[in-house]
């Protein structure tokens, strides 16, 4: 009840502010009411239906403000065609930044409606801009190359121009006057979005697919440093990345974000690589930790999350990637060193389990939760002595069940059906990575090592 009252007061405050702003700039009072209703819809209905934690409403408001400001400028202070109103650019930015075509539909509709109201309640303009905007958004969905933005601008320009021609058929002499502004408007929108995208990524703290692909370059300083100083962690991260990408794709999550997040999730191990088993030589597997107490060992192990966050921020990684570093262990128990502490003669009530748990937070999204599961599954599968599909299947099921029972998946959006799909994908890939190999027989008289087939 209290929350409803606060939200109602905020709604009233925003409405009064928008009405005053409309009066100051000479825009219809109907427009701020429509905009505010749309944002309430996004916050209380669409967001819940889409199972999203939050939207950056400041970013959405800024994108919409671009349309309102340009509409007012073109209608009242310019001789240019109103078809230059950049609904197409706003739609492309929304899709690229939020990767949600449903949200793009709502924003394009609101932006087109706003432009139509400002342009003397022109329904035709609203329809043309909406058609161009929604096609622009669709054409840049799952963007992988910057050139795709320019192509989207050209194609949506053609579609928007044909839409305008269809609406202008009763006035055929004006047809050619509406083709070129629609076509040019969308092409310029594509050029603008392509150049300005890094600015919007920085302002909104969002990692677009293009930014993620740039981070996947193995010449990135952090990845190069990992190759040289923590090669075992580097290889582990690659396998976790492959597992995460396939699992995310199977359940409809952002597969590219999951893969890139997995590449960087263990960067905190770089500075103390020798304390992590994947980077140790066979003859010195336990040497580093045998010389120190279990309580110190667990601090070294647990600190790789904190050090990873600091390293990520120092290299100015996107917050979406930093989340993978912070959340890939959740509040899990460092079980091995907890057991070692108990074996050293301490009573269980003297060794508090909470002291051997990571500081969290727990995974907040599907993608970070998948990386948490993939990280544990890959490490455990590598430690198996018998890598049969059956053993790997049992291990994957056990790990996912344990994480679920331990509450590590409580704050993300994974359903039980998602966990089933993830387990199947992990089993398939890990069985292929660690498949059983056969040994070639040696020929008599040959002095060569046994070789195995892949």
C-alpha cells in the first residue's frame, strides 16, 4: 500500500512537470499524458511480462526526447520535411542497446505518435514513421557487424518511402516530393547510429553486440595477460564460454553476452595464478596451499572475485561484464578448504560455514547464472577420472541440483525447464570435450610413445 502511494505521488509529480514543460515549449497537453502512460505500462506491465529486472528509463526518456525535440524543431523552425524526424534512429538504438524488439515496438509507436501530434495531429505521418521505425529495429536485431546498421538504414528508408507513397496516392503530384526525404532520413539515421553508438553505450552503461564482439578479440590486454600468466584459467574460460553460449541459446538468453562474460569471469586469478589448480604443474598440485592454513587458502581463493572486479574496473570493462566477475560464484561455499579446516581438528561449531562462502551477490540474470553453472560443471568434469557420458551426465545433474538447493539460482530468472535444457547441453558438450580416447598399438621394434586418436 505504501509503495502504491509513493508511486502515485511520483506519477502526479511527473505529470505536473511534463504539463508545465509542454506549456513552456508550446506542445499539446495530450502528448505528456500519453508518454507518461506508456512509461507506466513499461514499468508495471511489460517489464513484468517480459521478466526483466529493470529498464534504464532515463535512457528511454532521452531517446524519446530526441524525437520530441527534433519534431518541434522541424515543424516550427525549419523548412525541411517532417519525414526527417529520426524515429528510425531511435528504434535502431533501442534494439541495439536493449536487444528487445517488443520494447522497440512500444518506443517506436510512442515516438511516431508524439511526432504526429506535434505535426498538427498528422495520422499519416505517424503511420509512415512507425513503419520505418519498426522495420529499422527488426533489421538490426542480433546485430553482429557495424555495416549492418547502414544496410538497415537503406532498407528501412525504401520501406518508409513506399509507405509514404501509398499514403500520398490521392495526391500523385506530391509523390516524388516524399520519396527522397524518407529515403534520406533513414540512411542518415543509419550513419548517425553507427557513429554515435559508442557514445550511447558509454552514457547508458550498456554493452551492445558490437561492443561484446570487440571484447571477444583475444588481443584485448586482459585476455593476452591471461594467456601468458594463467594459461590454465584461459583454457578453462574458453570452455566455459562455449558451454555458456550454447546453453544460453537453448533457453533464449543472450548467448553472445554469456560467452563474452565467461571469457572474463576469472580475470581475478591472473595475479595469483599459481594458487589455482588449473595453472599448477602436475608435480606441484598441492604445494602452494600445503604451506599455508586453510583459512588463508580460502581467502586467496575467494579474493579472486574482488581482485577481478577491481581489475575489470581498472580496464574500464562494461558493467554488464563486471557482473559476471562479481556473480559467477554467488554465495557458494568454498567446500574443499572448509573440509580441510574441519579435518585440522577444529569442531564444526568453531568453523563457521559463512566464513567460507563467497560474498556474492547471487546471479541476477539468466546469463550470469549460466556462467556460474558452466564454471562449476567444467571444473568438476575435468577432475573426473572416468569421462564417460553417463558419469558426466550424473555429475552435471548433481552440480545443478546442488546449486539450486543451495539457493544460488534464487535471484535469477531460470525456470526448471531451463535447467533441464542447460543440463542436456552441458552433458553433450562436456562429453565431446572429454571423450574417451583409444591408444594406438605400437609396432614391434619401434621406440615411440603411445599416441591416441582424437
